[in-house]
C-alpha cells in the first residue's frame, strides 16, 4: 500500500491548522462509532469485544460491522442531499501558509527543555515499574496512584512485559541500580516459568501479584502474552551476559503453543476461557497484532504458517486527505506494534508500517483539532485521546473515526506513545501539559493517565500499559535503544523474512 495525501497540493502547515479548523466538518469524514462503556475493570480489548456483543462494533472475518446495520461501509460515505464539502486543498487556499511547510512532514527536532522532560519522565516511569511490582514475583500492578504506592493485588501481564523492558532502560541509564534491575528480571522470569499458572504457555490477563492466580475471570490472552514475551526477549538480549536470564527467556518462548491458539483457523484467537473454550473473536483485522504474529511465525517450537500474516485484513481509513491502514480503534493500535519491532525503512507486500503509523498519528492530530470546535482547550499545543481512565471509569475512545462518548478528556500517553512518529509535535504537547498543569497532572510516576481541564479533573492513577508505551517510545525517539536491542532476537528477523519484509527505497520520500 502507498500511504498518500489524496490532494498533493494540500500544504497546510501546523500553524495554519488551528485557524483552518472551521473548514472541516465531521460529516465530511468517515463514520462515527458510538457506544457507552462503563465497567472499570475490563481492558480496552475486552471493552471492544463487549461493544461487539451488543451490536455497536464487531471484529471478525466479515470485516467491520457498525451500528445501524452498516457493514463494510466505504471510508468516504455518501451524504445525499447535502452540499458538496470543499476539498482539503480548496479549504487550504483560504489560509496563508509559507511555501514548503507540509502537514505530512514530521519535524524531528526536539527542544532541549522537552528532552529534559522526557529524561525526567523516564526516571519516574522506572520508579513505577520497580516500586509497583511484587519483590517476590516481579509481576507489575495494572495501575497505581500517580502520587505513590498501591496496595492492589491486581497485576497485568501486559504491564509486566512493559516493565521488563523498563528495567532494561533503567539499568542502561542508571535510573535504578543496574544490579537491582538484573536481579528483578531474573526473579520475574523464574516466577513466570516455574510458578505462574498457564495453559499451553499462555497466561491470564489479570493475575494475583504474588501467586499469579487468575483474577476477575479474565481470559487467557494471546495479545497480552505477546506483550509480556516482548519484554522477556528484550531482557534476553540486554542481559546477555546472564546465562540464567537467557535460558529462562528462551524456555518461556519455546513453551508458548501458538498453533494451539490458532484453534484450527487462519488467524489467532483472541483468547481462551477454562469454562467456555476459545473466544469467538480472532485477531483478523489490523490492530496492535503485528508483533504478536511475528512472534508466532518465528516461534522455534510451535510456529504458525506465514500465510497467517496475509490473512489479516488491512482496511484503509481516509481522513482529512490522509489514507492509512487501520482498524476502527483508538490510537494505541498504531503504537504498540512499534514499541519493540523496528519497522523503519522497510516494508512487506502491504505497507511500510512505520510511515503508516506516522500517517495515523497525523490524522489523529487533525481529528483532535476538529474536536477543538467542541472542546476549545484542544488545539495544536495540547491534543491526544486514546483509551484511558475518565471521570466515569475506563473508556475506549478516540479517533478517527470518532469512538466512544467523547467529553474533551485528554490522554498524555496518546502523545507519549507517538513520540517516535511526530517527535517535535508530541514532545511539545507533553511539555505544554506539564507546564500548564504542573503537579496536578505530573506526579511521582509521571503523567496521570488522563485529565479533563474544564472540569478540573485529573486522574488519580497511572495505568501500567499507558506508562509503558510512553516510556518505550520516548526511549526509541531519544536513542532507538529498545528497537536496536529487541531486533537482535533472531526469531523476529527470521519471521520478517518469512513474510517478505524488504528494504523500502521510498521510506524517506513517501507522501504521508
């Protein structure tokens, strides 16, 4: 796929976007998916599945099924009887802009003050992943108060995966004592392999922080086991002088039976429940799944066929003149796949996924500026909405297309998790948030999960996976360390060859 601007003459600069917002109308763009989600303990993926069960949104082999009985609706919906909206290039003509300033060209320079903020943020994030893990098991809490320690017994295996990579970063830069990090990693891997309950190598999503026992009737999760495995393999490469860490990590990977999780289909199941068996939903539409499929294809013991990679649907979303591959889901689906795997300067038969994520982030930025019509505190200095806490509990929201009961809540990890895609813009957003709201938003463990400025609401918690994606992407922006280290895993490079990744000669010239 070639990521493209449909109107090549659309050269609207970032400075001009805020003035040009009135030229854009939500009805001009793609469909909206609206659903109210209220339970706080469900994960973002469970919430999406729950929405599917009620008819609001369904993921499956038939494609996207949207409320009101619309199936596989084209990205550019017709609007019979309405006035034909102006094209983006026509709208842009109303506003003066300097030549050569393109919305699609990421600014790569990060100011010294923004870099200092990222350095401070990484240190605070490191404290979260060390303090909010069990000293006995190494499992990381799903969430904790932004101001300090939690007594919760609820651990998340996905947060633990991010936490293992966080320990590598903390050791490399001495945010924590390197020996403490190495010992914690070794203890965690030993617990995961020797004591934590599993089925065919897969772990339950929420587990007790000390015993590893399943909590809340959560599913045996394929995607969360994959996120955990990414942290495990990162540690295998970083602590490569520790033969026990290397052996534990390799054995953990070899134990995972990816063929079993295929459940006789062409794509991986989303999970398994002891009393119900495999979940009916599959990982068959583009989302955060790409790294999981590389892990499954590259498995040294239970590999799935490379054809599973191509069996995933890759629908194209069109927004504001930007075309990119995406499922109907929040921005995090474009961040998680890029946290460990380095897709830069290469592509498969379908796309360059790094430039695809740049396009998705740019479309999200534009979508946020459109939301600024309703929520005026959202502008070019402060934007970003992804699945997060809210005043009413956990919400799966974002866009484009608009998802969830949007109320103007902003989510710092939306910008932090996209730092590698739009470095200057995303670092500026984080700096603006910190400078405007100070310790109401930025505490012991970094940014609170979400906030609503007009209501004066600042989330009390940080969430492990949201802290983790911001931390890893900040480090990838600053040094590429996570990418460089993780890509030394031979299983990943083997899988990428199997699915026909090759150098992309147009990586730096594509119009996004």
